[in-house]
């Protein structure tokens, strides 16, 4: 992690947060469906809950979360059970008024920035599924949550919603790769382990080349050595929304946002069935 990345993610958080708050406050109908059964208000509440919880979680001191009753489900969650935790969190964070949601989000983002200002950005803190994520990665995750759910809301509200590639690159390097480097906790516990090693190389104009290697249900971050089964060249603003299901894999490939090569590209679907975003 570089000092430039730390400053970049700290600048991205209030910028994207301000855009997201303005988007939520300006929707004509907060009851319109934006994500599955969730309304726009519920989607915004989900993001607001994350920001609120991060004001405490990012300290990494084991202190109580601001939503009592959520710590246990957060610690026990996996990629396959995250929906249950999200449903509970929506009940515990009942705000649904768009204006108040926007106001609370701005305040919680300011608190996250204040609390994290003097912390080591590489310090691992407790996260979903008892994983360990660097402080900078937690900020990058919140930025991405707002970018992804901003897409959900903007599509329904018919508003433009830019997703900067540089911001999504921070999500990959600071959050995803940072978490793999530290500890994935229980996140992949429900995945069907495969004895075969699958190594995927990630390359873009915005990120340092890296390899994620999957074997026996465990994921490792490695340096590229030319032996990866699959090589991805990508635009982070396409790859990350694709990983969260906001862009189809076919569209990502056909538009050139994700280019697949390597000696065994047919292994990518098996890799993506296990390495999924919560």
C-alpha cells in the first residue's frame, strides 16, 4: 500500500458519499424497487447501516458496534449467508426517510474519516465473517458499496451515475487483495472446495499485477510468474460491477472491459463460483 493510495481512498470517500447522499435525497419515489425486493429507501438504509457500523469497526479495538445484536451475525456470516445478516441489519437500522438517510450518511462518513485519520492504513481490523481487512480497505469497501448501490438507485431514478475506474481499482487493491493477504475468515466456508489449483492473474492500467490462487477452498495472493491458468486484462469500472452482478459477464467481455486469456481460460467460471462478492 502506498501513501498515495491512502490519500486517494480518503478523498474518494467524501466525494462518492456526497454524490450518493445527493442522489438519495433527490429521488422522486423512495418506495420504488431498486434491488430485488428492496426499495430505494431500503437500499440507501443498507448503505447507511454499513457506514454507521464502520464508525466503530474501523477502530479495531473490539468495542461494541452501534447496532446491538449485529456483531454475532456479522462475525459468523459467509458469502452464502450474507443475505440473512443484511435482513437483520435492515430491521436494526429502521431509518427510511431519504433526506435523513442522506444527512446521517454524510455525518457517519465524516466520523469514519476522523476515526481513521491517525491509524495505520495497513492495520487489519475485524470484518464480515471474522475476516481481517486493512483500515484502508474498509474505506475502499464503503466507497464501492456506494458506487454499486448508486448504480441500483440511479437506474431506477433515471439519473447518471459515473463509476470511476480509479475508485474501483482501490477496492480491488486495498480491500479484496488486502483481505486475502490478511485473513478471509469464514467468508468462503460454505464454498465447495476443489482440489485443483486455479490461478487467475489480474492486470489493468490502474492496478499492480497480481494473482489470486484458489485451492481446497483457500485463496492466496501471489506475485505473477507467468504460470497463471487465466489472465484477465480489465477496466476496474467494468470488472468490479461485473463481480457484483451489475454488468453481465457477456457484456463485460463483448465491450472489451474484461479480456480473458491464458492457457486454461475455461477454469475461470469455476474460480468465480467460489470467489464471489458478498
